[in-house]
C-alpha cells in the first residue's frame, strides 16, 4: 500500500527524531505521535506557536501571498536560502537538486486563519548554495532551538542520506495543525 | 639668453649622467613572508563563506598592527580549534571530489601556526556535524593528547582522535546529546535535549571508561542557552536567550553547575536579548564579560547586537554599554577578547567588518573592512 505524503513526512520525521533523542525524551514522544498522525493531525510541540501568545516580530509581518519573500508565513523557522527563488517552490526542490529525506520542524501562525501549523523544513542538496537575492535569504527563528534539540534546529545542514551533502536551498512543507 | 641655454643644457647633461651612474633596481625574488611570533592579540576568524559554502577560510589577523597575516583553507562548514599550546590549528572539514558534489571526504587538517603550512591530516568517517561554528565542534583534551570531533548523521556521537599518531581511535555514542566540551585530559561533555550534560570519561586508549549525566543546568523550553559556550577560568559560561548566565565548572570529575545570574533585569527583561553567532566573550584576567545585545522578542536570538554590554564577572554588575552606532558600525554577530592584561575586544559585524576595541575603555582602535564574507566565529590563544 502506498503511503500518503503526510505519512511519509511523519515517518521521516520519526526516523530523524529517533536518531537524535533518548528514548525517554520529549522528542521521541513527538516522533511517536507523528508516526500515527492522520491527515491534518493535531500535533503537540513544545514552544509551539499559539493564537493567544503575543505575536513575534515575524508573525506581525507575515503574509500568505508571495513565497519568494522571507515574510512568507511558512518561513517562520527557516534559516537559509528559500528554494522558491532558485527554480523550486516553497515545498519543491529546484531541478538538479535532491530533496533531503529528513527535516527539521517549526510551528508557524497562518495570518489568514489565525491557526498554527506544523511545518517540515527540508533542504535540497547536491549542488552548492543557491545565489538568490536578499528577499530569499531568510533567517526565521521563531521557536527555533540550538542543536541539542536538533529536530527544532535550523543551523544543521539537513542533507543527510543524500548523494552529496552540499546545501542548495530550503523548503517548507505544511504537515498539519499544531495541537497546542 | 645664450648663457641661459648653456646653463639648461649643462643641467640636462648632469641629470643624464646621474641616471646613467645610479645603480639599477635589484631583481626581486618571490619568497614567503615570515609570520610574527604568536602573541595574545592574534586572532583566528572563521569565515563560513556562506555564499560560497565549499570555500570557507580561517583568516589570521594581528590586533596590534591591524595586519592580515594569512589564511587557512577550511573547506565546507568547518569546525576549528587551537591546540592547548596555541601552536597548531586543527580544522575539521569536508571536501567533495567534484567541488560542489561528488564523494565526500571528512578530514581534520593540522597547520603550524608559525607558518600556516599544513603538517598532517586525519581522515574521518563521513559523519562530521555540518553546522554553524561553536567551540565544541572540534576540541583538544587539556594535555593535547586527544582531539574530539562532533558527529551528526543525524544520530549524535563523537570521534576520538590521536593527533600525534594521526589516527582515529574510536567513536562514542552520546544518546542524543551533542557537541564535545573538553575537560581535563580525558573527559568529554555533551549537551542533552533535557538541559543535562552527559560526561564521558575515557581510558588510556581513548575508549569509554564511564559516563554520567548531570542535573539539568537550564530549561530548554523556558529559556534555552546558546551552544557557543564562552571559555572562562575553569569552565564555560552559557548565556541564555533571555540573558541569564549559566556558569559550569569543568575542573572536577563531573561538571559543577553554578547558580545562574542575570544580564537583564526589570523592564528590560525580554526586551533586550543576547544574540548572534558568538554572543559573548570573557576576559578571565580582567574579570569582564562582553555580550552582544539587541532589542527583540521570541525568534530574535540570531540577531546581531546593536550594543556591547560589559559586566564584571565577580560582582555580576553591568559596568558599561557601548552602542555600535556611535562608531558607525553595523550590528555585531561575533565577539572575542584577548586573554592578557591589556585586552583587545574583537567584534565582527553582519557587514563582515572587524572592529578592534580597547577592551577596558571601549575606545575604538581600528575597523578592518570586509574581513572575509561571513566571519561568524573567532578564536584566540
């Protein structure tokens, strides 16, 4: 039976998370939830965006229309060059680049429906960094954490398991609603 | 008129004789400039070269003469450190067989800091962590016998190397904890997702002899710490996103967690925050902590600082605020201070300029423009 894209992302996230964390850790629990997630799941994430929390600087300027700008709402925890300026899209790699099988995650507030969504950020790899304009050189870091919480960290080059580990650009795929 | 013409003619003739008589300029031969002796004001600047990521460098700069002394090739997302005696640079990096793609080779390359010539290398398994620079991607044991390298595949572990024999001794799993914080001749601590430290003690051969977890020294959910720990006497200080200083004493068999103290109090709490790629530096001899500070909220922890705040590490009192705009400097991403009694403070900006200050007075000594492309971390002896 073929898996849905969401199931595949959940599985990949689980593999990533399991690789990083102790079995007792919060990340392992999150991974277990993601593995069983149905379409548009409600996902519990520590330090998640909530509609009631004060808006971050990013959220005050976020927009849903132009994914070639760093203010695009899904880029709230994306640090790098966005693939939408490099021949790809917000969740597609440019031709010639290879999607990373693993991701880091963030939660971003959609300004249109005021809901928080889990976003899986995956790097596109195998060719050196895309030289895009400043509008796509983004430094979103909402609820981002250092490498000791690796699945929430955007400093790591997430080109694991690729034919080549060079970083080209980053994507942001919506996974589901955040449950907090 | 005739006399004037005669005089002019004689002068021209004399000038010709002088040109003919002077010795010709000597031929020049290309040689290599000798480095000045290592001193406390030399600094090693890790330039990630983000826009040309396979071409990172380490720039070597003299804070006294303001001269660029040379550079080291540093490959792809390097991890860098100095040997305990300061005589050797160790560069953990990755190269690809076809430049930007192809077979990956992870390696630690060693260079003589008196010549900047490579001396030898150790090939690693292709597991080296590719991430932003910290002091803990690659580190020496206190006696220089071991070198530790952080691995992320994404499972976390570290390699133990023997730099004298140029060999990899082994690999130690860290149960999800990351980075290599060295202490003593044979201990390595890693930061865990829970805020605890895992400390692995090695035996004579570099194998694991024992391991232990500390209590949590910070709360990763409430107020995470930057992983760019700041060297201080006997240990490291970890600054949190909201501006608490968590000092950890690594002199004993297990880390000793000191009571945290605040950089920011009152109405400024949560409004002014530390940030950048190397948020702080400590002068141990002068008991000064320098932190790059900005105004911002959640998600601003990577922001460069508009001001440098100076603290007394004994009294924990703030003793100065140095706004960068006063010097027409852009915001500061990385800070380092020399470890002598006439200390220099080095500040790398988000425009890749390097400012050199008198660390005691804040007086600007020099601005070196365009010190590479993305100078995100600095090391010094």
